[in-house]
C-alpha cells in the first residue's frame, strides 16, 4: 500500500455510534476490556466456562515452553457434544440449527438440533465402521451442503482431526494435502451446484487419490455423498456411498471426552514458500475462542437471531463462524450452497428477506462486486431484519464499508470489520457492536482478552499516527499449536521475528491512527490476498516453472478494484519455446500458462495477467525484486533500481511489455 493511500485512509472522518438498542443489551460491555486486561487468564477461563466440559482443567495456560502453548490443561471435552447434544439436552432440540438453501431454488432443508444430533451420530458410527479411529485424519472435499457440517462434527465426535479442502482446489492441490496429513479417508460428493449447473467433484478426488499414491500415500476409503446424481467412476474397493453407510447407521452414539489439547483440525493455508502450511488447531482452546468471539463480536442472541456467514467451509471462516462458533452457541443459521448471482443477482438479499437474517458476515470483495451492480438490486428486498453486519478477509475500503452499512444495513447496522487469520483461529481485532463506534476502514482495537500492537523493526510499539508490523503480544486460546509435522517452520514463520519479545508475527502491516485505532493494511510478506483468499507468490511461481516452456517466473499481487489484489506473473520462456514460435509472448502461450496454473492449484490462483519478459530484476545476490515488478503491474513509475545487479533490466521489461501482455 502506498503512502498516498495510507494518508487517504487516515483522512476518513466518518464515525458511527453504536445504536442505543444494541448498546443497551450488548453481550459484552466496555468494562470487559479492563477486566480482561487485568487478568487475561481469568477472563479466558470465564469464556471457556461457556462450554460444557466433561472434566474441568487444572491450569488455564501452560506457556512454559513457548511458542508451544497448552490451554485448559487437564480439561476434557467433546467439540461435537458442545455443538449439538448439549442444546438438545437443554430442551432446544426443535430449534433450527441450519436453514440450508441449495442453489436450485426448490432445494431447501431445515435441520433442527435434534436432527443434526442424529445425523452426526450416524456419520460418526459409519466412520468408525470404515476404520477411522481417534487421531486418524479425514479429508473433507465437499460443496456447501449439510453433509459438510455433519462430516466435520462427526470427525470431531470421534476425535479424528479433519482437514477440509476447498472444493475449488485442483486434484494436485488436494493430493499434496492428502499426502501431507496422511489422510485415511476422504469425504466428498459426486458434485455440487454452482452458477446454475452441476459441477463434478468426485473426478478430482479420484485423480488426487492416484497422485497421492504416487507420492507414497494410500487413501483407504472415499465416502461419497450423492448431491447432483451425475455419473461417477466407481472403485468398489475404495468408494462407498454415504447413503449406504450413514443412513443405515445407528443414531445412538456416545461422544468420548478428549483432552483439551487433542487435535481438532488441520487447515492448509498459503505461506511464503511453495508448500502450504497445515495449521493445527486443538479442541478446548479453539472452541473457546470460536464460541466467545461469535457471541461477543456479533452480539449473538441465540433465541432471536438468524445468523448467516457466507464463507465456504473450505476456509477458516467457514470453520469458526459457520460450524464451531455458531453451533457451540446454539444459533440458528443460514447455509447457502451457491453463488450470489444464481439464478438472479439478488439471490443473497432474497435469502436475507426470506429467512429474516439478523446478522450477516461476508467479505469486502463480495461487497465491492455488489456495489458495482448498483443499489437497485438490493433495494428490491426487505432487509429490515438485519441488525449487525460483519466483514472479513481483507481490508475493507471506506467506500465499501459505508455502502454496506447504508445499502444493505439501511443505515442502522453497525459494521464489524474483523481482523484475524487461519492461524489465530478466531477474531482478534474488531469493534464490539454495542460498545465501539464505527470508523470506516479500521478494525479498531483488539477484543477483550487479546493483546495486539503495531511495532517497528526493533519490536517497539510505534507512536499513534505511524505504521509498522502487526503482532499479537500474548498467547490466546484459539492460537495455532504448530504447523502439522513441522515445528521448526512454526517457530521460524511466526515466532522468530520478534523472538525476544515473544510476539506472534502476523505477517501484516498496520497503522495506528491518532486515536490509537488499528488500520490493517495487508501482507508485508510474499503472500497475496485475492478476493480474501490467501495465495503465495512462490506457490504460483513453482506452478509456472513446472510448465516445460517456462524458464523463470516471478509473481506479484497487484492492486485490483474488484478482488483487492490480483495475480500478475512475469515469465521468462525457455529458448526452445521461443524457437517454436512462443517468443512473441502471444495469446496462445499466455492462455496455456493460465490454464496450467488453474490445473496445478485451482481457478482462484489463475493469473489475471501474464507478461512474457526477457529478464527479471534481481539483486546482486540473486533475489528477485518483486517491488519493482509490482510497480510495473500497478502501472506506476518504477522505483529505486540502484540495488539491481543490472539496472537496465527494468527498461527491457517495460519496453517489451506492449506485446507480451494479456489480460483475461
Ligand atoms: C487478511 C481469514 C484487513 C490479513 C480470516 C490476514 C484482513 C489474512 C482482515 C488472513 C481485515 C483478514 N482487515 N485484512 N478485517 N481479515 N485479513 O488466513 O492479511 O484466510 O493476514 O484468514 O487476511 O487470511 P486467512
């Protein structure tokens, strides 16, 4: 982010007071900040007490071996019991847990907590029957159908950590995840509905399973939900229909209580190297964080609210704010399978009207795309039920914030801009809707119980009005415990930069304004944020270089009006490719490379732009200077080139660009 955008942000003067009604009945009041700061462990113990424990803990936090934390040491609980059974036992079995809405308009299902309990129990029994034991890993590769939630909770119920892989990832991406966490079983479906038609999922699992086998890992069983009814290839040794084994299983299942630190799930996310990181979350601390923040930040009133988070279960937001947080809190929520514009552009707003949604949580990239379509579309719907709006995944620009508040929220609703990460497990920085006034573009302050700072290179807090690195200054219950199978990378990535201070380094840059409120500016490392999805520049570079025609590649995230950032690639072709006519950087090779990245990683990683260049700007030590490429990609004057080994390279690149650019 440039200095100019920074200062624009800081001139944002609009302020919105919390509505009186929200303030009066707020779940958390202003006093919570001081209470939590005075004794964080006591505060977190109070939040953990909102869950049902089979056995209470002896110690709130063991931080004797940093950065490896243990929370609620000695405590035992079952996450699935907390999300389902306890609500039924408390007499709320008839309450709707999920209003599921399929993309085809006639497809809907309301699932009560009692029904969810039965379904989760059946699936738990079926998984056990398939040979899944405590500690075994199960991969879930499903569209947004109720079975996805059931599958996650069934895994949690039997203590088998799940790893949900986003359905938009390719077979290759799936294979590397299956191999990395050594998944024993994969749960998938024949397909799902997106943009008005049935798209297949099972073939990617078949291919992913074969590729994992090449890497030396055998997946034992594939459990397949029938969603679309399309034809699927079948391997009798491995493939099992969900309806064959789950529907016939017993709905009786006694959940076992697991240690608070028992692994709950692994979620893969992009880092600064080509290999995705398996972020490990454990049971007691994670569930405490997810349920507390969902209750406090969205001011959830479980008896009256209808909550909807539009995130896919393939991302951490879907884990914490569609599955574990809301269900642990006994909320009634909407789950929607498809895209916002199918079959019509107002589909989301229609769902809000139909179900009387009161709390809505989505991403800035979606808001910006609706802004483009104009307010006539949302204005056709009655969304007066909404009382709180949330935003997550990337910085929300002030214009999008104000549009969201005015057009979707009718000018009444607070907007909570929530900053957090796959690694943090739950929301860390956010306004509290009944306490904090809204400042468009600012995530404001850490929530009670969380310590966050903006620091300089030396790890010292920067004064108000300046920028630096965002850090978390004290351990929190839903913190990642490690990177699956790689403790060293866990230490290096997050805890080495400010080792002395024992700060968690988030990888984001941020600024404190004159009031000390935090404005998150985006990544300071080689991670891009495209439509709220994290992508690593190196991962895409490796994908490009794996193509036989590519000699070298450099990828940068360039500012994009719709997606926040977009993938821009600079590619040097091999001589053989140049000889065979690809040398003009024509459309064919560019299209071929874009397709290649799609296949290697998935559609979300497809470069917006690929530029064929003769050279890449490198320092004398050979490091690619992405900063300069970013200048080119963002159509800026190229910055300081004095540290380049060959300072004429940038001229060469700029000159050659006329012919070698293709946007798609
Ligand atoms: C970015 C998603 C600004 C940030 C929950 C972070 C944000 C990364 C915000 C994590 C926000 C998330 N304002 N930036 N409110 N929320 N980010 O792991 O760069 O997919 O590091 O988790 O998204 O992305 P992840």
